[in-house]
C-alpha cells in the first residue's frame, strides 16, 4: 500500500525566497496518485479502479508520482471517480506525471518518466522549464493562474533523488 507518507509533499514558497536557477512545472488540480508499476494508488492509501484501457501502456518497471487530471474544469469528475469507481471514469482523464520514484537529479528522473511513457496515450510528463529569476517565477505563476491553472511547482537544482515526506527542495508557488 502507498500513502501520502510515501509521496513528496511540497513546501510553500514565501516572498523573499530566491528561486533563481530552479526548475518549474505547472501544478495540475486533480487526485494525487502514484503508479507503482501495477496499481494506481490515491494518497489516502486506496487503490483506484481505473479501466484496463486507461492503464494500458503505463510502465511496469518504474514508479511514477503525479495527478489524475480531468482536464480543464475536470476536478469534480476525478473526485467522483475516486468515490464511485470505474463507472465514473471519463475518457478525458489523464495521468499527469511530475516525478519518478528514483534516485538521481530531478531532470534525470523526469527523462526516465518521459521515456517510460512514450507509448502511453493516457499519461504525459509535465513540461519543465528553468527559472532565470525569482521575479520570472512569480510572473509565470501569475500567468498560469490567469489561464485557469493552480500555479507552479519549483524544484531546486540540489534535488538529487525522490524524497518522500515534506521536501524543502520542492516548493508550491501560486
């Protein structure tokens, strides 16, 4: 069983923290999950009963941390799926992967996830950008929110391996 204690938990970015040179990804609203290679786990420790067609193509040799996303405005549909099971699953749902449960630098882990998902139509790896300055990160988070997103996740270049629990090298902005 996998629970929230096995997942990385973001810390909050606070005004004045310098994130120049950090890596940024968009934060997606949905159900926090880990794919362990065989089962899709919700952070509460519950197994999610996704249809076999959705799970087809997910790798069996790498654990992936992400969000089950229902598309823009689809948060209610993924929550309904979590409560009701497979009958409430919708074709718009995708697994948005933002980390792989592996040792090594963040960019290496993301590349491993991207390679593992090349043939999977129901999952994608979030885009990673390097932030030039803290002001750039704040502006990018503002733009993401203006387009209906929830903000950014910022990762320190010092992040050298997947870390369960609260991670001061992974920040939520926005």
